[in-house]
C-alpha cells in the first residue's frame, strides 16, 4: 500500500517534487516556510491540484492530471493532523473521534473511538472538550481522529509546533510507540530537522519547490548540501549505545558496538538503549590507539569513504563495527594520515563534546 506522489507546477511557487512512502514507513518532508512541503500535503489530501501531478496509494489513483482523475477530499482515505488540530470545540474527545467514523455502522463507532483514545493514552478523558485539554492532549485527540478514518495514508502537518519543548519530547516518544500499530504510509511535514531525525525513517529536504536531498535520516544528517539548504553547517551522526553503569565520578559508562563510551551523567538504568548525536567536528582520527591524552573515548573502526568538498574540508566516514560515525578533517590531515577506504583507525571523542540534548533514549520494543 505504498504512497507515490509526483507534482509539478509553476504557481503559487515553482514545484518539481516526487517521492514514495512504503507501508509502515514515516517520511519527513523538511524545509523552510514557503519551500513547498505543505503544498505537497495539500496535493495528497485533495485540497490543491498542481499543473501536472499524480497521487496513488496501493491500487487506487487519487489524482492524475493527465487522465483527468481528481478525487474529492472526502473520497480519499487519508487522515490528517493539522498544526491547529482543528477539533470541534463544542464536542468532547470521544465525539470528536466518532465524528470521523461515517464509514462505520453507528453501533460500532463508540467502541472503536474508545479503543483509539486508549491507544493515544487518553482513556478517562472521553467527555473532555478541547478547551479543557492541554495542547498535548488535544494533539492526541487529533491523532485518534485521523486514525478513526482508517486511512490508507496518514499526513502530519507540523503537528508539534503548538506545544512547548517538554510536551514535544513526550509526544515524540508516544508517536514512536504508536507507529508499532500503524501499517499505512505516513508523511510528516516539519521545518525542524532534529524532529525529523528523531521520528522519520527517511527524509526529503525541499528548497524552493525542489528536492535537494533525499535518503535515510543518517544520510541526510551527513549531507552537506541538504544541511546547507536548512541553514545548518553542522554535520553529525548517530551512534547507538546501551547504558552499562553510573560511575562514582559523575560519568556514565555506555557500550557501543565498537567499545565503551563515557559521557557526563546520562539518565537511565543499566540496559537502557540510547542514541548519541556526535558532531563531525568533535571527532579526531588516529591511526594507532592514542596514549597520554585526556580523551576517554577511543573506538576502533575502518574508513568506509572519504567525501571531498570544494574547500579544505573533508568528511571521513568511519565504520565502527556496523555504526557509521563522521569526522570532519582538513584535506591535509587526510593526506598526512593516509586515510582511504579500508584504512584501520580509531575515532577519538571527548566525553564533554556530547551534550545532554544530544543523548536520546530509544523506544523499547
């Protein structure tokens, strides 16, 4: 039940974008305001039709300008969560969800709506109206209502922009847990690259109506062109690890595939899985394991690629026993060290270089 979208237009902005989202996959469309990402969501939902476009999901064609097919929004089995949530203010949470169930027999709606509210952690709040719910709770009602349509595609339009950071962090975790229950393709529109990194399987970075980067989250976070399009120059990578112990001097000992890692206190007990965001400019490379230095983290690996840019900077990709870590070096350092694909080396990272916001707990299975 893959979702395939192609859209080209000259107004209101030049547009030439195509992507595919697999069943159960979450694809993030990332870009600045006005880049065209929300226009793509409106195209899928049937709220706008480009000059030339095609939208298919599974064996259904929702839009094909060449074949003069353009299904009305209510005929497209699509669930949408808007920035403003768009809940009915005079209805309770349960009534808001059942309002999206016109396709089900009336006798079945309430029970299914209660199931969905339980799924999004709102059991017991069925009668509460939107004005009496927090922003995070309203967002959960909006998600339950979108799922109530039993959609063939789920669209999330900047769904976390109206809540504070602490609430966003909780909602990110809930969305990741919820995804275990979702089999349809999901498209998330966001201007927040970090949000996309945390939630998406793949990203499409859009600038001025065109795709400037597409790939897995790891590939995009190490793509200088895509990052520059977002106004970011900092390249980094993610390293999976598990907490082993909290040590007496305030450090936490973790275990990555390539070896031990020590960081300032990381919350969690032994066995807690985490993801570490390591900036490329904080990674040093040594051909031999260093001695007599202050850095604690020295992980053995192999150079998998050397990406040369137009200037003196070079991105070296390191394979640390299955995990990719990036190092940003000068071309001179690469030449002096003789770094090339297949070269054995050590990635050296200061413990204090990985800040608290760059450590994320991974969802449990």
